[in-house]
């Protein structure tokens, strides 16, 4: 017996591709790491902790961030959630937009979502 009920997603009304940032926001929040100040440049979006940003080619490149959906993230200077750190939070269903300044600019190697 053949199942002929398969339908391509492209043929279903209201189904469309969305950006990784939008997908993360719909799935419960995310952190966006930008290599430029004021949320400019290349963005990398994560929905969970990353022990080594070098695995994604973005070690020591973060200059600004955005966080959505009441999440708190800790950014660490070293891989494996070690070394000096800074904590950032988005509250009340807002989006946190923040520039990384001082000795922390372009110096993060791991990120951790606080449960």
C-alpha cells in the first residue's frame, strides 16, 4: 500500500522560511552575539549554552548582544565556562540590547544560559 498523503511544506498556505533569529525567538528565547557595536555586523544566534565559541568560529569576537524572552546569560572570557564573566538578563518580556565595553569587548569564549 502506498501513502499518497505527503504534501510539500512549500505548498501549504502560511508556511514560510524564517530567519534563525526569529526561529529562536519563537522557540523560547535566544542570545544574539554581534561582532559590531550596537547590534551590527555578523550575528550568531544561540538557544543554549556553548562551551567553546571557537567551535563556531566566533571566539573573542563579540562586541554587542541582544537577549530575548526573560533569559539570563553568563558570558565567560575562557572556554568551558571559566575565567572572568559578565551576566546579562532580559526581563519583563523585553529584549536586552547591550554593548560589551572595557576589557570584555571581543574577549568571550563561552556562553551559558542560566536555567
